[in-house]
C-alpha cells in the first residue's frame, strides 16, 4: 500500500510540474492599447504554445496593470495563452 501511495504521489507531482511549464516568451510590438476594454493590439512573432504564426491581433490582458508597463511603438516580450476561451496576454515587458 505504501508503494502504491508513493507511486501515486510521484505521478501527481510530475503531472503538476508538467502543467506549470513556463510559456515561451514572444517578441512583439505594441500597436494599440485599449485600457477601457483591457485589450492590447500586438504585432507578434510565432506563438508556439498556441500554434499561431506571426501576425497583428488584439489580445485581452489578464491584469489591467500590464497595460501601464508599455506604450504604442514599444518593442516587447510577452507570454500569451488561452484563458476561458480567449487569447490573453499573461505577462509583458519592454524588450531589452
């Protein structure tokens, strides 16, 4: 029984570690910011985790405070994923 519980614990730990894999950073450029709608328009490169090629599109932002960190024309690095069915920027910062 102890071996079964240990194996189950190890399996759960591995599953959690896999689920929390870091999202790939994506290069982009801010085209527009809509603070009222909590949206940002980005021209971006490929987003591997979303199987998306580079393009210009509008994203929701997870945290409205992210919109205060950048301005139109800024080159940025960001992460994005699907959250509640919507493409959402989870982090963003000016590119170095």
